[in-house]
């Protein structure tokens, strides 16, 4: 069960102390308090964990400071959709809204290589009206001899360039809990010129200790990729690990499933699960066409496969696109063969806009049909 408290409840008030005393008397039930900070208001949520079936909703709603009580299902207790659950399916960060009704494009380098390439990428994003990017500093690789990323050494100048070109949010993968602290230190050193979405890659989707550590910090939202060899349910429970530790600003990313059934694509494209994730949870849904397709192949109409699968995902309601671009893919240190070229960025964004318009028209038609029936 989740108790949502009145807005801006004072943790030092008599009413709050009375509430916590009452909850402490509940047998076989643990209380976890989490602060949800929005752009304009702060809300406390209390997760009641244990034998909550014996609790009556009306009794819980009558407790001091409680604005709403929600009985949750067994799965995805924090991030899931539950009956009579009016919690929002969005969060605000760096002046931007990330939700199941929004769309952001995070185009950029899969792995940071040179300052010149990073600046060229960010300049192109600025020129095309974009405020988000992806930049990999820490790169887990299949081979121990492959380039692992520049790590913390590149963070200061990446963040400085982000500030220079008004990039508000950088999606950056972390593979160890110390990476979040290195990012925090580099942001403070450079005067916090940008924001970060911490990314959990597909190899770490079931690294539960990393999930717990990243979930305990609430300064940065988290993007978690679906595990490439596990079920959707297992991946959604991995996202729940983050939220259960206190960070519910989570974006769920589909990036293709590892199976030869997807050949000749790098992975089997799973973007049909976009509406499924939105139905089961309140998380915004991201897609990664670059790691799904894994090449610059195109169809007879001249449209890249990566464009086709991106459009399919957006028409299905995707809220974020994580896509590889590079000034010179032939010189990229990671995943160059799948990277799009910078001069293709305006074309990509135009194609995204076409797909988004189609989705909005489909949603409008659905709403009209429901109103008539």
C-alpha cells in the first residue's frame, strides 16, 4: 500500500509524528518514507510493505496528513499502474518534462572520443533546436581489450561544452556506483552547467547492488535498458529496484533482444512493447534504434532501417529516442558502423516529427471513438 501525504507536509509537525506513531504500531508492516520533489511542490510517499491486506483503505485515508491511499498489486508496486492510482506518469527535470505524453530525442556519441567530435555534435544539436544528448564516458565492452571509455577524465570538458551549447540533459551510462559520484564531482567543478540522466545498460539490468545504489540517489533521473536476454517482466522488476530505494524518476528503454531471430539486425527489435510498458507502468518509454538495428542499412525507398524502427516506436507512443550520431563514424571508437552522420540529423528529426504527428492523430481518433461509444 502507498500513502500519499498532503503537499509540503512538515516532517517536524505534530500531525506527521502522530502518523508515524500510528504506522509503527501496525504488525508485520514496514514503513518506507520517500520524498518526491517536483518542480513546484514536494510530496512525501510512504510505502507500507508486508501484510497490508488486513488494512482498510478508508482507515488509512483517515490518518493525519494522508491525502490518498492506494492499494497496489504485487508487481511493480511503486512504478506500476494500480486501481484508483492518480499519481502522475511524468516527472520534471532541468526545466523539461519527461512523461508518457512527451517526446525527447537524445542524439549523440555512443562513446566520447575527442573534444572536437563532442563539440561538433553539440553544436549540431544546438543548431537544430535540441536540448538533450547522449554521451558515453564509461563503456562496458564484451572484450576486455576494447575501448572502455575515457571515464572521469573527459567529464569536465563534456559538461563545459554542454553548458556552452545549452544542452540541458546528458544521458550517460554508469557501470559502478562510484561513477555517479564522479559525475557529481565533475558537475560541481564546472558549475553545474547541465543535467544528467544516469543510464543503466543492458548488461547491468540485473546488477541488483548497482540498481540499489543508483536508486538511493535522487538528484538524477535514471534510464534503465531492458536486459537483452531476459523477459520484459524481469526487466520491469529491475526498474522497480530503483524506485523501491527512493528514485521513482525512471525511464524504461527498449533496445532489442539478443537472439539470431533478429538477423540481419543486431538485435530483435522489441518496440511493439512500447504500449505494453505504458499500460503496465507509469514510466516514460525510451527506444534505442541504434543498438537494435546495429547498422546503416536502408530499404529500397532509401530510408534507413534505424529510421523505420524509430518511426514505428514513435507511432506506438514512445517518449524518448536514444540514437547514435557521430561526426565521422569511421573514426568512432565504439559502434561506428551503426552511427548516423551529423548532416543526417535534420532529416532524422524531420522523420521523427512526421511519426509523432501520426501518433497524435491516432490518439485523437481513439479519444473521439471512445467519446462516441
